[in-house]
C-alpha cells in the first residue's frame, strides 16, 4: 500500500504469458515477472498489475504480458 492506501493487484494465482509481438506467447512464472517488476517504480508496477488483472495486455521491458486465456 502507498500513502493513498491503494494496494497492488495480486495476479500471482493466475497463469501468465509474455510475448514480444503478441503472436507467439510463452508461459512465465509470477516469480520471473516479479524480478522484472522489481526494476520499475512502484507506481508503474501498480498500473501494470491493474491492467493485466483486468484482462488486457500490458507492456513492460520489451514484452507484452497477459493472463493466459482459457481455451
């Protein structure tokens, strides 16, 4: 939480994927993503997690990330 009491979205229970071009997707663990998130500001991480949690693609560090869709 920050001084405005906004907590970060928790996407750790969801299967995650990343892609450089939104065509070919690869699985990524939350732990791997967490390493990337640790390199950005807290505000950027909050926005990123909120976008992914709401079902959209989010771009970070040259990749697009998403929660793996159900087939």
